């Protein structure tokens, strides 16, 4: 995104400025509440008249046009003291600034004439015009004009980076003009804010780049990708040497960390009596972590699970791609009759709601540890989680079941019997999609006819063990065979990656 593009999400246009600005210059039409007490009693809101005066009872007119707000009360006191020497006090407060209309033009979303007050800030009027156009507008070159002359030049980076936004006032017919964007380049990687940044200079000095992008402490090098004369060029620069280089508009810069970590942190959850965080020297294997675990008397050490953020992110990406593909097929499906059109419309509404819910699911990123000889040599990554499940003598039955519950494990009971003891299938269940989730995270795909010892899909054994879960998936009851196939795959993907059954 363009640096500063979020600025106008603050809805400045909904808040007019009502605070005290000592430098505000009073103008014709402003409203001032005047209070006098003592020898003279007076309390009223007065308007500055067309001659620029406030008319004070018993004291006469006082010219205030162009006077700073901070000077108003002292001037009123001097004026009143000309008539009343003693026993008179004066207080005044600017209640309403002069209404004005300001032209906003240039590279904003909706150029036009916008109403406000003289004391309103330039962000108020820019927001009224929809904000700066992120594709073409400049955050560095904004002009406040009056009568064709530039009163001031505004650089919004001063506000975004330093919080500096001088309070200035507007007059009727003033112009705010946003120039075209100057020179920009893209910065990502090991920085606090990956953005497209704008610069006034071309070429762009390395010192200016560093001041603006704020690299993370882990950054060590800068990778520069540049297109010039139809040819690509790449540079690799140590971070401490960036000040000796300049960069061109359109360059793509990535700040990279080349330093190897000295240690990694692994979180430990579940049934154990040791610390919840293990710090290991880099590199480290799963066996290194297992050697430091302190299982308790109820720990199921044969079903330890490993969870990784990178895998969770990849699972989420794959799920989002599948959902995008399903959404396209739903929205582009054609019908041959009016009746079929209505059926597809109802189906589409249901499926689109399902897609919206499915996008919020969070894959766990589990690494299935099925081979003890190989498991111990798995390299750990910083942020991995090792989960130790608790020994259990229960079997959990859920999903498309009438009465989801947990049942005491019976060696002689079949999958079918567990399901029947939970009330059987719902009307929306798919009897061909019954999953058995083992404590170690591995999954078998079964059918309701499976009994202990029978073979199931993929050649897995149908034998249930204590601590297993039975998940019954919903059926993809839609007219299109292709959409039904895709939907079934997505339901399976969600169940496998999240251990949750999402119904339609």
C-alpha cells in the first residue's frame, strides 16, 4: 500500500474543529460570546459585523477583524476600561468560526467545493474530497492557495512521521490543491511498515530512505530489483553501506536478515509438569526438545503433536485458494430454465454464507509425527509448539451427529455403535465421510460399516483407541456435481487442518 493511504480512514470530515486555537484570526461572521459583570451586567453572543467590529454595550464598537484569538479578551478589557474604570470584569469566548467554502482539487478522489468553518483543518477538507488518490496523488506537495497565490506548502509526511500539523485557517474561496505524486519506490521485508514511499529527490539518497522506512533490528542487507531499458538488474547491499548509494523511482527494495539465529524458542502445551517455554541453541531437533520435556503421570507421550506457524499459514493459503475457486464457480454457474435459476440462486446464497464462515477458520499447522525413527531428526523452527495430550479413556463423537458426546472407550465397540449411541446421523450427514482423529493428529477415513480390525479408505485400520475422536462430515447436497466435489474437498480440508466440522 501507499504510505499514508490509511490516513483518511479516520473520518476527519465527520468532526469539525471546535477547540481553542490561540492563533486563529477573527473574521467577519464569527460568533463571540461576551460576558460583562460588576457595574454592568451583560451576557450575549455577538457576531463580528461587516465592518469587522464587535459592538460592546456602553463602550461602543471594537475592531477585532484580523485579531488573534488569544488577544481578544485583553482587547475587550481595554475597551471596557475606557468607560468603566472600576468594578467591571470581562470574559469572551469564540463559539462559532466563520462558515467557509473551500475548493479541493488536483489528485483527490472527488474534486469539488466543500463547506466547513474557517478553523477547520486541511485534513477535514481533504477527507470531504475522498482523500488523496492513492494511485496518483502526492502526500508531499499540497498547496493552500488564496487569490492565485500559494499561502503555504504542506507535506503530510510531517504529520504522519512527526505529528506536526500547524493550525491554520481558511477563507471563503480558498483552494487546496494536491499535486501529482513525486518519486516513489517500494520497500518490504524487515521493515516496520512495508509500503510504497514517496520522495522529493531523484535519485533518492540512501540516507533519506533509512530515515523513512525504519528497518527492523534484524535487517542486515538490502536487495534492490531495478528495471532499466527493458533489462532487470539486482543489487545486494549491506545495510551499513546504504548511505553510499542512491535509488531510482520504481525500484523494489527488500530488507533482508542474513544473520542466523543463536537460539530458538519452543512452546510446550498440554499435560506436563515442566516449563511452558524451552530455549534451545540453534539448530535444534525435535529430539533435543523431547529430552527436556517433563511429562506427568497422565501424559500421553506416544501421541505428542508438533505445530508450526509456517504450515498453518500454508494451510490457510490453500484453503483460501480453494474457497476462491468455489466462489467463482458458484457465481458463474449457468441455468437452462427459470426453475433451475431459482434453485441455483438459493444454493448460491447458502454456499456463499458457508464460504464466508469458512474463511474465518484457523488451521492448526500440525506436523503429523507417524515415524518415531524419523521424528527425532525433525529440525525445529522458532515459534514451534509441542503439545502433549492427556491420557484418556473416552471417545469423542461429534460433527453431523444428533447428540454429540463423549463415550467411555469399549474395546469391543465399533464405529457404528459409537455413532448410534450418540443418536445417529443428522439428516445432513454424509455416512461416507466419517473421520477418526487420533490423539497424535493422524486421521483415518472410515465408513459406518467399519468394525475394529476392518480396512478403511487408504488402507488404514478401523480399530479405535482410547482418546480417539469420530468426526462425521456433512454431505455436499448441491445440484452441480463439480461444485459438490469441490465442496466435499473443502469440508475435508477444514476438518483435517482444524479438527472442526463446519456445516453448510
